[in-house]
């Protein structure tokens, strides 16, 4: 545990890692949190930038 000042509110706190204090973290979670959303993935279609017999036709 280290004694630091919170980078957000400048209050002195004792924490395991450097960062916002517990009060600031709770406030950030309540104001900045958002629900995840479902994203539909498109079906994979291979890109055809060469013809299938390009190697056989190469001279």
C-alpha cells in the first residue's frame, strides 16, 4: 500500500495502485458507464482478386 494523492480530487489516500480514489471511481462508474450493445457480424466472403486458374494460365 502506498500513500498518494488522488489525481482527480487531490485528496490523500492509501491504495495498492496509483489512480483515482474509491469515491472518484464510484462517481466515474455512475456517470460514464454504458451498457454494451450487440453488433451483428457480417458473413465472411473470400475476396476474389485473382481468377482460380491464374496459375495454370501463367506463361
